[in-house]
C-alpha cells in the first residue's frame, strides 16, 4: 500500500513539473556557447605559434590597417629629401688677411711710395659651389687707426689728421653686386670678379668697384685679392702741410689680400 502511495506522489510531481512554464536561459549565458567561445579564444595562440606561418606574416595579419592619413604621414617621413645646394659661409682669417693702401709722395726731394698695412680686417662671404649665383659678401670693415707704415710720425698723422680715426674708427665697404660669377665652381678654379658697392672713408660714402681675384683652394679654403684705386680728394682726405713733404698723389691704391675659411 505504501509503495502505491509513493508511486502516485511521484507521478503527480512529474505532471506538475511538465505543466510548469519553462524559464528561458539567455543565449550568452548558456554554458555550451561559453565553452565554445573559450575554445575559440584558446585556439588563437595555437594559430599564431603555428610553424607553417612565418612570424612576420602573422604580425602583418593581426596589425590594424593604416588609415589614409597615416599612410601619407609615413610616406612623408620615409621619402628622400629633395636635392638642394648647400651654401657655406666663410670668414676672413685676420692672421692671414692684410688690408693696405699705397700712394706716392715727394719726401725731402725724393719720390717715395708709401705703403700702410693692417690685419685688423673683418668680413666674410657666402659660397654655393653648385650654384655660384647665390654667392654673397658681408660688409668689409677695416680699423682706420691701425695702419702701419715705415714711419711712426706718419702713422700718427694718418690716424689723427687724415683719417680722423678717433671720430671715424672704421673704413667700411658694403657690397651690392658681384659680376663675373661662373655657372659652377670647384676646387682649383680661379675666379675674376667685379664687386661693386659703397665705400665709406671718414664721413664720405661713394660707389666703388673692386677687381677681385679668388683662388678656390678647396671647399674649405679660399684665397684672394681685391683691388681698387680711389681719389683722395673724393673723400676729403687732406695731407698736413709740411716743409719737407710735397706732391702727395691724389690716387690711392687700396688692396685687401685675404684668406677665408668656413666658420
């Protein structure tokens, strides 16, 4: 009898369970799908480590595709720069540069050539060996009170009375144009140029043209000589009146012998 009651109760339980509504389990929470996803993720390292795929190919496959902007930027960085000519700025070397003047006079009845020299010269030039047309010259400055001749008395007269170096300490030439430049320049070339510009002596400025010879020793060394003849009277340069001095020439030759090297 007890066995029949138990059987009936169990049967009633099964009927209740079969009639109850079933709760739907979300797909994402179903264990089989989760297991499948875990299996897929777990299999990725095996694909990367596969001996049949080269590491660089695998990296290329998993790397994100570059955007159009990134591609352009990369091309800009890696593209070779456009070929440009390089200019070199040279400075005059004071130890190897000399500015001088020379003129004639009659001293104690004898014709004499007077020469004064100084190494107190500042200046520079820019050279473009592949495109000489880009050449340029810095202003040239000479210390007016630094000229030395063969007479200390003459030096004092030049410094104090003729050039008035106390008030006008510099003789200055400002280049404006260079004529005679070739198409190309290389080591060993000798150039014959004409450099025109404004020359200032004391308080007078006039346009002058220097004849300039340049030897290109190398791309690291230039040697040259610049010459011009000016009239002393054009610059108001008066010679003190002395009983033993006569016939001082009006023409004065100015010369700059220079050596220049890159800064």
